[in-house]
C-alpha cells in the first residue's frame, strides 16, 4: 500500500542527463533511459502552446505517461473506491523545474489525456538531454517539462 506521509526523495542531482529516475508508490522503481522508453508503444502528438516568446508548434513522439507508470506497477489500494484519483505524477527536470499531472487526467476511465514522456521533438532525438513531458490540451507550455530526470508517483499527504 502507498504511503500517505510526505515522501522522502533523494536530491535531484546525480543522474546523468538522459536518465530518468522513476520512484514512488510503484512496485518496480527504476532508472529509465530513452532506449528503455523506446520499448514501449510510441505515440505522436502535434501540439501548439503558448510560451513567453509566443505560440510554438511541435511534434513529439514517445510513450504515454500512463504506459510508463503501468509498467512500473502503481500500487493502488483496491479496497478504496477510486483510489487512483488520489494520486499525482510529479515530474522534474535537470534544472529543478517541476510540474504535476493528476493521475485522473491520464486514466482511461476518467479524462484519458494522452500525456507523453516524449523521446523526440520535431524528429530530433532527446536521448542526450532527456525526455520531455508533453501535456496535449494545455493552453500554456508550463507543464511541458524539458530534460526530465525524475518521475515521482505518489498520493499527496492530507
């Protein structure tokens, strides 16, 4: 069963660029690489979002965040009604930038948003810098986290 207390998370540094630490309330925490992410089904999204420099349009390819988490084995409590709606995915970057996605946003039984952990942008590999979180439907690019180095799956403490 997942912890309901504030998580103890190791410092953000230490992983080489291009590697992603997947931790939290999952059965199989691991360090992901672009090569590992390439083994999951790829999805492509062309999105337009606002930035501080005006609108940008890009095409991203990579696995769904849902598929990444499913492979890691989220530890939901089947005795709690809709327990999965209590979870979030925190994503951070090598520069410590962070964003959050509620699990209900990506769950097929609820919003079913096709959020990506992209491994290419406009046909260019992101293997060296690291994946990018892509949240289709967001008007602003604030949750488009570049150079992802950590994915943290947990329930917020109450």
